[in-house]
C-alpha cells in the first residue's frame, strides 16, 4: 500500500513549551554562529574648559578611540579608553556587533563646580537617536549617574567672609553611592537596539536654555571653576561574534 507524505512532514518537531517562542533557524550572515551576549556599557566623553561659553552641541559616539577631539574652549587630544570604548568608525558599531540599550546614565567628574553641574543638568538638552528615530529627549537632569562616589561635609564654624568658607559644603555628584539602579531605564522588552550598519549618536545641546548660552565658572569663583568633564553611558546587552 502506498502512503502519501504530508507537506508538513519536513517541519521540525518542537515541544509544547516552545510554542510561541522565537528560535534561531536561519544564520545571520554577520553573526554566523548566533553570537555571544554579555552585559556591556558603551561610553563616550565630552568636556568644556573653565570660564568658557558652552555654545556648541556635542555629538557623542561619532568619534572612536584614536580620533582627535577638541573640548569646548580646550586643547585637542586623541581619545583613549579613558574617554570612549567605541571602536571602528564613528557613529556605527563594529562589524558583527549589536547593542540592545536598556539604560542610560550620565557620569560627571566630581571636581565640577556646583553651578556648572546645575547648568549641565537643567539648562542642557539631551537627545539619543538611532537612525532617524529618537529614543530619549529631555533635560540632562533626567539621566542620573547611578553609582557615584559622594563625599558630604559641613562647616564647624561659618566664616565671616566667603573665602573662609571655600572648603565648606558638599561635594558635587549626580549619583549616589550604593544606588545601583539610579539610572534612566527603558521598559522591559522595549530596548533600543543598535545593529551593525546603523547610525546612532547622543547629542548634548546647551544652546536652547531660556537664559541663553551659559558659561562655565572661572577659577576665581567660590568654589573655583575647573570646567566640565563628563561621560555618557549606554548600558545593555552586547552581542559580539564568538571568538
């Protein structure tokens, strides 16, 4: 007796618990083995010299390691791992890599003068874009730094002059020590995915404050201005080729 075969005979068999769950059936031409996934933080750096108008937007993640960077009002230098861990060409991930962004945070050098920190947080606009789509827009104050070293102090005696109180008061930080989840997190399942070949950038725009262009404090201020050094982090799941 001849038995006719069904057109479904060639389909793979799955268990009931696998119904509705995605499975890697086809090979990605870039990640031929499916890749390796780890936790990762992609970061980039920007800086403003002391006593300087912050009058130019900063497009972060557009200059990789080794590229020349000129701080606002500062001296040009080559970026190292202290400034960014972005490789390959600026504005894109290396071949075969992907980042599913789950959180964003701003880390500010704690030597920054408190007036400069407040201007950075409340008079500066931030915009995270992948391709032509925005995934975050708002004042920089919305992006806390998560873990940060915080040292607070208070004067025993209030001096008669401003100079006598130069060392009295708290250190400045946009993160609290031990607050490991003090970051701007995206909703579960709504990660912002950056895939190989996509353009992305994080723009820091200080030019639209209602009071106009603001300047960093001079070294004659109390406490003295030192300028601004800051790092923008994109935290998430990092997919890379298996070595």
